[in-house]
């Protein structure tokens, strides 16, 4: 073997050297196996229970796809949960006065309006997205409580509920179809389009991206808009699944969404992200929550476990960054 060949062999990475890239999939399989072995007698492997895990996590997965783009630019959106609640109320009120089409437009319009404000404050005024969206979280929640008088607004339109989260296509829940559709579009956009490459370039090194001709301010505006629209869609799915609009919908989802994205391989520091990983992260969180419920743990204990997941996610992200 020549010196060059020997050097090449020494530099060639082993198949296990990038194990962290697959940690989310390894973790999912391991935790699923543990729950299957310990909770099988309590119905964990029952098809209805597995479908319930999908139903409970599909909405988080939808928003985590958009959060992948936001984190990929080294920004963050803490308002997604509150926007989901506001959009559910706007959708229900719109359907009362304008019919199903009007309700859908009101829901999506809520996301567009909030996203435009978040994007403008962050890129136009220069307020950090953390502060912008933290303030918007309170504003959106307050507006939803105000216009609904803190009461649930019923949705009686069965076709809407069937399409937006409450129905099934044969044995397949419509929420699963939404998750797959949004995930497929997000994956293609992030990996196969110029926009996706510019998103990761902006988060990887904003200065270099700007000198390369990337309008980084426009990219950040667009991803914040995308995040709010995805949150509005989540609110519409909540409304369809639960047949009402409520300001409480989406409360606390921002933590689960961020944890799902980071667990799936998206860096909190920007420049790296994977849509498929984010969806797997959401499913892993749903899997853990479901297992904790079957174990009989209280909600407070489930919150502790969720916080632990976020800590692990940050630790993995920092390790990858190094």
C-alpha cells in the first residue's frame, strides 16, 4: 500500500463515525422496543393506540417542519402555540359569519398577518426574533381570549372537520395525511431548491451569505412568515379535530416544536436542519408521552420528562456543532 493510499485509509470515516446523525432514529427504535416490552399488556401495541400517537403528534410535526426553516436561519419563533390558538378562534368565528371558505381564509390570514409583523419587527426594525415572538406570544393569546370572551366557539361543519383533522381516509387519519404532505413539501424545498440552500447558508454564516448575494433579511422574513402560517394551519387542524375554536389550543406547543426540530438534527445555531428528522422528533416526543400516560404518571411528571427532552436536544445540538 502506498503512503497516499495509507493516508486515505486512515482518513476514511468508519460507518459508525457519524452515529449522531442517526441518533433520532436509534432513539425511536430503542424507546419503542422498551415500551413494547414493558407496556404491551397495557395496550401499547394496539393499532388504535399507535394511531392515537400519530393523531396526538401530527400537529406538532406540521409546525416542526416550519420551525426547521426558522432555526436553520439561526432565528426562533416562540409564538407558534399562541398563534395556533388564535387561528382556531378566527377560523371558528369566520365560519359562523362567512361559511367554510371564509373560515379557512380567516385562519390562514391570521398566520399571514402575524408572520408579517414578526418578520418586519425582526428584519426591518432589528428586534431579535426571540423577543419579537415572545411578545407576540402574549399578544396572540390575549387577542384570542378577547375576541372569544374566553369561551369555546363550536364548529358544526362536518366536511371541514373531516378534512381538517377530524376524519379518516379509510383507516388512515387525515392528520397523518397532513403530516406526510407538509413533510414531503418541506423536505423537497429544504433539500432541492435554491430557497432551502439560502436558508441554511443564512444560518451557517450570514455575512458570507450576504456577500454571496443572498438577501438574508428577506430569507428571515419568509421563514418567520412560513412559521406563522404553519402555526395557523395547526390551529385549524386543532379546530377540526376538536370541533371548536379555543384560545387554549396550542398552549405550550412551542416547546415541543422546538424540541422536536432539535432532536431531529436541526441546530439551534443555524446552518443545519432536516425536515424528516424534525418529524421523527415529534413522533418520538409523542411516543414518550404516550408511554408515560400508560405508565400512569401524572401530567406534572410528563412535563418534567418533556423538559428533560429539551435539555437532551440542546446537548445533542451543541455536540453536533463542535
